[in-house]
């Protein structure tokens, strides 16, 4: 039988380093020439073992293996199990072994020990937690496909120090995969290594002078270069920086983009404060890290979006048409999973409240201009069919200036004509200053003139300081006169400290006088630590006196651990004394694991004793899987 994959690697994702090593080592290993073409278990020995399937993500919230995993197991000639105490306790490693056995391929399972002890839970003198063999590996299955009590002794290569070692264990796996004698592989590999070392030594001597001459050039060409920008654009889906910042400007800005390029290609970019601390960007799906990879021909392969803790938000995978005028971008998450577009992504001036609701949109078809700017984005479902979002839009179209700043945005109908919103908005028009700062947005109707959106204004303007920090926004009616937005103010001003941290916000009405926002205050102040974490927030009324926020407190203090995780929030009234938050507590604490996942939240009253949150619990604990997904939540009283 012919298989798509030479092998499927099953492992706990705590052992991801070993999984990556084995995957790369197998796919890149060149079989010694004298072994190629001889008869092995599955026919003639090939030149390479490619491809190998590596299960990159586990499925802790599922009840069974995904179709992708089951299909990959079915299409694999062998199953390689990386054995450790982590894999022995992994539900999904056991499920993958069991599924492979049910396919009638129990004799095609290979194992490699990287840690722990085999059969430790059967030895009275050994710590049971050191067991490295998954249960499914140690027993046969019965006629019903379930594990029986018939014991088998797994034959495993042993990569631990003092045993086979990493290299010999790898060669033993090769022996099993190729179906040839181990000593034959070891001898041929050793002979090839000796020949390679001799050849390399000769070449190294000949190339020494040349390499020394080219060394600096090569280092300069391949080193990772770093630059900072105030905003970004995209060309053929690949991000680029707009308005490059000096280090002095970066150190004085509230937020900036840091770009990393290598060999002329962007490999990553980050959203961070002036202290270099990652900050999640709510305007860009809550991401603070974007990691890019490319195909051999230079085309963009994918962009992985992660938050400040490194958790995957989604992965955008790109496929380009031959003419490079269009591409498909699919939204993925995890191994074979889909990430769906969030509700509200295509609204033009409609209410865009924060939402976790998803549409059925899982991919976009992009059309590019000659400069590579995305001029049209068509919404598609899993099957690649056109699909509308919650307001009836089938996509969006855009125009740009020569730099790549977006000038106009339109919604599209099913026939790719401009779609007018229920509020009568045809397009959004944006304007930028000489530093590419966004200074004006107008909501335009069919007649080509401004019209009010659902937030009560037709135009807003922005101002910036010398470091391009945003310091003012103002709202206007269709006639150009100041108007209150639904947030309760006509103008908002912001002040920043020397590190760019936003330290004060003030709200004003149409008459230019101080006014209360819908949050209940006219001015707010903030204090920061050296890493740019907010440590205090206070609120003031129109008379400049302390005033309570609508949530019931006048001042809030915050504390963080050494990794920047929020570990405490406390609330105080206008008299400076502890006061209850509207949710029923005076102080809140959080505990995190080593991966920065929240594992406990607790609430306290004025006497610093546990008190119930308005939702009925005083303490909540959370458990996470290896990918950071919450798999259990438990609630406790006082």
C-alpha cells in the first residue's frame, strides 16, 4: 500500500522542542547512497523520508480526534511516539496510538524515549510519575478496538544520556522506518560522516580566505535589522512600516510598531510601548505579535497573530494566483482549525461594540493594485463560496495614497457594487498629515457629502504632538459644527509623559467647557511604572474635584508581577477609603502559571476578607491545557 506520509509523529506539546527536532531531522536526512535502492520492508529504500506529519496542536476541548488528525494517521505508513512522562499522561497521544492500532497498523508503531523511565508504574522502587510509555503503547487491543489486558513490551530507541544517545536513537528509528538492519545503517552513516568531514576540511581550508573576505558582507546581509514605525501598510499581503521613527521618537511614544527584517523580508513585527513591552492592539484583533514565513519562491506563506503572552489568536495562510494580482487568505487556528471573522468587521460608522460573535467568513479573496495594495477583499466561507456578513456586505473595496495609507473604504454587494449602509453611508474617507498621522475621517453618503453615523457625528478630527502621539479628537455634524458623540463629549484631549505614556484625558462639550463623559468623569489621570504598566487611575469632575466613575470608585490602583501580569486591583472612594466596585468587591487578586495563564481570581471586601462577586462566587480557579485554552473553571464561596 502507498502512503501519503512516511510517518506520523505523536508527542506531548510540552515536548515540542523534541517534536520539531525529530520532524526536521527525518525530513532533511539524506539516506546514504549505498543504501538507496536496496530492498527494505516497504520496497526499495528511498533517497529521503518525506513528508513526515507532525501533530503540531492537541485538541483538549474536543471529545475525539479531529478529521484532520484521523486522516493523517490513516495516510501514514508508521507512527512514531516520542515517549516521556508528559506523553504518558497526554490523552491525545494515547488516542492517536489507539486510533493507529484500530487501523490494523499496530506492527508499524515505533517509539523513542527522551525522558522518564519505561514501565515505571510497574516497578515498586521507581517513582510512578516517571512513567514514559503511554498506556495505549503497552497493551494490545481487543476485537472491539479497545485496550485489552494483554501486555506487550514496546521496543523503543532510547535518546537519554547514558543509553543510546540522541544520534544512535535517531538511527534506530531510521532502521525501523526503512526496514533495514540497524548495524548496516550505522556503518553507512559513519562512513559517510567520515567522508563528509574530510571533504569539509579540505573545502574549509580552500575557502578560508574567501570567507574571511565575505564575512562582513554576509553578516550584514543576513542579520536581523530592526526599525520602528508609527503605522503600517500592506503590499501583496506583506506588511511594511509607514513613517519611520528615530529611537528618540520611539522612546517618547505611547505605542509604536517594531519591524524585524532579514534578507530584505519582513519576518516579524510587534506592537509595543516605549519600554519595549508588548501591548495587545484592539484595532488589530487583539494581537501584539505578527510572525511571517515565506515559500521558497518568496511568496508570503502565512502570518501568525499572537497576543502579548504568545497565545495564538489566528493564522492567516496565503495562496497567490499565478498572475499575482489576487490571492486567497484563509483564517486558521491550531491544527486544521478555522478562525472565523468577528461580527462588525465591515461596518461603516455603525455601532461597533466589542463582540466575540463570529460570522461564517473564514477566508478572503484579495485583489491587488499594481503597487500591491489590497483594493478589494471578498468574503468567502470554508468552501470558498461568496458569503455575506451580518449587515449583508460581501466584501470591501479600498483606495490608497502613494505611500499606502487607506483613503476610502466601501462595502460591497453580491455583484461587487457599492453597498449603502442602513444609515445611508456609502464610504469612509480618511485624511493624513505629512507624518502619515490619521487626522480626519468623514462618513459620506450617496450624494458625496458627510452624513451622521450611528454614533451621532459625521466627521472626526485628530491632532498629534511632535512625537506623533495622538493628543486630541473632536466630533462634528454635517454642517461642521461641534457635536456630542454617544460617549457624551464633543472633544477629548490627551497628555503624555516623556515616555509617551498617556497620563491624562479630559472631555469637553460643544461650548468648549469641561463635561462629564458617559463614564461619569470630566478628567482622568494615570500613573505608570518603569515598564509602562498603569499603576493608578483617578477621576475628577467638571470642577476639578475628585468624582466617582460610573462603576462606583474614584481611584483604582493596580499591581503587577515581574512578567507584567496584573495581580491586584483595589478601589477607593472620594474620601480615599476602600470602596466597593459595582460588581461587589473592594479588591481583586489574580494568580498566574508559568505560561502567564490566569489560574485563580479572588475578591475581597473592606475588611480584606473574601467576599462574593455579584455573580455569586468569591474565588474562581481555572485550569489550562498545553496551548493555554481554559479546560476547567471552578467556583468557591467565602
